[in-house]
C-alpha cells in the first residue's frame, strides 16, 4: 500500500467496524504503543480466519539525532491474512514481490499482544488494546511530538557546542595575536640594531664633518701661499669630504626606513589584537561559561600593546632625532665645501 494511501487511512475512521475488539466473527481494531512506535491493526474475522491490515509509525535515528541526521517517523502499511487458534494468533504480512513476514501473538479478549522484530534480532512484545483510527492518530501525533522534542534538543545541543567552539576559537585568536605582538616588538630593530646603527651613524658623520673642516682650513691657509692647482686640488678633497657626509646622512635615512617597517609590522599586529580581543570581551559578556580559563586577560593584552607602542616610539624617536642632527651636520659640511670652492675660484682655478 502506498504512503499516500496510508495517509488516507490515518485520516478516516474505521469503516464497517462492528466493534473495536473481536468476537468469533466480525470486524475489530487494536491500537498499541512502544517507546518508539505506534501500531494499528484492523481485521475482519470469520471463524478462525482473519484478513486485514497493519499500520506502523516508527521513529528513525533514535538516540542519534542531530541537525544533519534528525529523527523522523517512518510510516508503513501491510495487508495480512491470518489464523486465530484459541488464544494464539498468527498474521502473515504481505511485504510485496511475494515476500511474507509472519508475526505471532496472543489474543485475550480485547487485548492483542503481538511479537514484533526488535533491534539486533530481538523480539519485542507490544500490547495492543481495542481502539480506533482516531486513537492511533493520537498516538502518532504524540510520537511526532516526541520526535520534534528530540530534534529540538539535538539542535540546541549542537548550537551550544558550536557556540562553545566559536568562543574557544576567539580565545585562541587572541592568544595568537598576543604572541604576534610580542614577537613583532622583539624582532623590531628598536633599541637594538637601529639604535646601534644610529649611534654609529652619528659618530661617523661627526668624524667626517670634522675631516671636512680640517681640509677646508687647509685650503683657506693655502690662499696666497700656493699655486691655484694645488689649492683647487685640496678644495676638491673638501668637496669629497662633503660627499662622504652626505653618504652618512643617507645611511641614517636607511635606518629610518627600517624603523618605519618595524612600526608598520607592530601596528598591524596591535590592531588585530585589539579587534580580536574586542570579540573575546563580547564573549565574556554573553557567554562567560565557554571562555577558557587560560584565555588572555584584558590586563595582559593592554600590557603587550603598551610595550609594543613604547618600542615603536623609542625607535622612531631615536632615528628621527639622529636624522635631524645629521641634516644640520650636512649643512655645516656643505658650508665648508662652498668656502673651499670659493677659494679655488678666487685663485683662478
């Protein structure tokens, strides 16, 4: 019998039934419930012979429901023929294509106890009482409610699990960000190599400016005392000294570029830490139970950000100050070079 026909039978009252139970002859119907099924048997008895139909509504995926594999109800209907011998009952269900399943049971007045296949090859006895299609429909509705409740609980459990996983992921993201900020600050040249390079650059530019001054003084001392060729050659040395000072300035500018790269790396890491920690703080407000006990605290995050920002400030300040001083020295060296060249020109060079 098709599922469509089954649905039709569930909606109709029992037709032609003289009584819900059974006598030696006539029609009868029985309704029973198992923990995961509702059963409806209706038959017509003629002496020891019975003919009729058995309907079942059975839960599927019992105990395994989740959003991807929810519980459901499977409906089936089978016609049967059978025998009643004393209190013993045998029903032969037509499964189609010539297949027959035999069920045995016991008939005691208005109670029909049927032995049905259970899980793992076991046999389950279901007690059916005299009843109608309306009773069966009521049992099916209760079964549907049971399935709906199980699916709702499974969905709620899965949603809670997903929420917990999300919160744990948020905490892990902050832990990773915290490590990245600390690593970026540690790997930055900062007060290490950049400051060392700046200090070295300052020292070198001072030496080269002093050499420029020495060579400029030599040229000025030669005015009126030597030929123009020698004087202009020495003036060229002063110009070369000025070029060396300019090279020193370019080295400090390069250090500034390294500091800028460090600053950008630290700034990006700090911004991501702030963003992810804001998400974790929202989790602390809405779902504190799922926040891991070892999640970074706001105090730890603030301390890491403060240390990183101090590192970039120190680095940028060191390089910026050195660059300003170096520019002043370049201007001084250029003045020396200009005086030496002017002396060369005056000497006719």
